[in-house]
C-alpha cells in the first residue's frame, strides 16, 4: 500500500520505537520480497514514547492524555519547550501535576526577560554611541561564534535539540552578563543585536515564537499579546531605525 502511493524506495519511514522490531522488519521483508529489490526504506525514524508519571502512555493503562487536555492547563510555548528539552528518539515524561512543566516555564521566562532587556537597550541607547570593539566585545563575539557552531553541530547530530537549546541559553546568559557589566552608553549594540537576532531566529525555527525577527518581539503572539504589546509593536519600527 505504501509503495503504491510513494513508490520504491521510500525515503523516510517513521514510527514509535516499539515498532522497530518486529513490525518494521516484517514490512521490510514483505516489501522487498514483493518487489524483488533491496533497500525498501532509506531512513527509519523511531520516536521515543511519551510517559505519564513515568509510565508509558497507553489506553490500556487508562493514562491517556491529549494535547487538547494539556492546553487547558499549560501554555503552548511551554509544551514546545518540554518537547525540545528531550531528544525526539528518547522517552519524554509528562507529569499531570505540573512538575515536568516547571523547567520549560523557567526557560521561557528567561528568554522573555532576555529579549526584553535587549529591546530596552536598543531603544534607550544614544544614537551616536561608540561602536569600536574592546576586549569585552571581542570575548562576547568569540563566545557567540563558538555557540553558533555548537548549535549547528547539535542539530546535525540527529536533531539534538536539548543541547542546541542549552547553547542558545548560554548565548542569552553571556549577553546578559555583558550588558550588566558594561556602563550605560558603552554597550556595543550591533553585537548585542546580532546575538539576540540569532537566538530569536532559532527559537522561531523551533516554533517557540511567532514574533517578528527584526523587532525581537518574543511575546507578541496570539497566546500572550495584550493591548500594551500591540502598541509597542506599532511604534517599534520608528525606534529601531536608529540602531539597525
């Protein structure tokens, strides 16, 4: 049935880790025998199971939960962070008590604070601020380049989103430290914006935010937007022109 629609071979075939053997082995044997060809599938992707309170989610165990049910208790962004903090091919535990959502919520808060700080600095900086690099900026630049390479390497390593997310958090932390240790008016805004823009782009790629990259409006989406946020977004283009 699959080959009648997708042809032979099939490039990617996915399923839960429990289907790896014997289900997928049986599919391979039957299809390759039917077509008298080898390599029916080029790549198998076997995802890890969702566990509820450390037990595999199963209708037979009556611990089945839907996304719709989870959304009644938690923000969509926190659910996405929870998924990103686990490898796609490893088990992920969800605790209905909310314990498993504490860390995703904390990470979300830290990114929100980070982008809020960066936007404040971009808007309050003198138009003619000096931009020559000093040792502090060179250190931050080198750290940014290093962590960007790490994010790329982690994603090449079987979409290792947990480690990629850690690297993004490290970038945000280093920028925060730099801003807090640099006197007012001496922050090199192009470097700060470069770092924040990279982190924002990656989080947007991961589906964490739907905000605009140029405005770095991390919280301006359907889940958290308010009238105040809307007003801020309206004037942002006129403010950012001074620092772009």
